[in-house]
C-alpha cells in the first residue's frame, strides 16, 4: 500500500524536531515551525526566531524528541 508523502509545509505552526548540521557536527532542536519555502525553514523557540537553509537541514520530524537522560551510578 502506497503512503502519501507529507511535506513539512503542512506542519507550519506545529512542534517539530529539526536535525541539522552546524559547526561540523549534527545537532537537533525542538521548536515550532513557522515558515517553509524554497530556501529553507523558519522556526521559533522560546523568544528566538531562527532560519535554517535546506543545505544544513538533515531531517524534520513532527513532534518534539525526548532528550536522552544520563544517570550517574555510584560504584562501591
């Protein structure tokens, strides 16, 4: 069964997680998608508005990703 392709412009004003390349490494950001155009995506996080060009975007997932938490264990 073929699945319909969902384009990110359908997710404007929704929470997303963007994986991008910055400073030579892969990073991710939880944010609200505000704009999608031929140059890239505009996002908002807290009081900051940012633009990510398509050349730096690796993937966009709808919804926020949970951060992995590391717990320290004491070894006796």
